[in-house]
C-alpha cells in the first residue's frame, strides 16, 4: 500500500510528523505558501488566524496536486483559529481525493480542533482525524500515528 503525507508546516510541527511518517514508509510532500507570513509570531497569529476563519485559500508555490500514485493520502495541517490552515484549504480545493483513503493529522497548541474537524467532515465525511499537541515539543505523541 502506498501512502503520501501531504502537509503544511509553519512552526515545525508538521515537519516532525513528516519525519516520523517517512520512517514508516510514507512519501512526503510539503506544501509551501507563495507568500511569506509575517515574521513576528503575534502578527502570524492575527493574519493567519483571521484568514483561516474566513476559510481563505492561499496561493501555493509550485504545488503538484497529482496524488494518483497513492492509495492513502494523509493531510497535515496546523490549526489556526480552530480551523485548517489556509494552504491546506487550497490543497483540498485543488486535489482530487476521490477513491483515496484519506486521513488528517492536525497539530495545535491545545491538541484539539473541533471547528477544523467539522470543516473536514463537511468535505470528506469518512476521513480519519488525529489531533496532536505540538509534536515538535511532544514527540511522544507521534506514536498515535500508528492509527493511520
């Protein structure tokens, strides 16, 4: 079974998940925003959280939406303002996931994301969802990925 971890990471939490899944045999594809977020954390929270609340689809840099070679696609997103990150909104809009086994790994400071889960269920009702609390700081939580 072939699997892809398709993710966005601003603070490194997604990168920690990517390293873990790569060691488990997943291919890894990191999504990059076409525009730079603010450098200061406070302004990142304001801008990114506001845009996520509007479910903004952010332009991506060199994004390849072709996932046809994979049976399983795991999508990783930080949680911004309780919702999926703007780059991942774009991934969901531009990527054909029909016929794929889809799961989400959400990483946040609280380890919870009810609004993001509702957002996912509206688009992909059968997708598995795993919430991790800052896996970069808490690598012991990465063991939960065995549920995928």
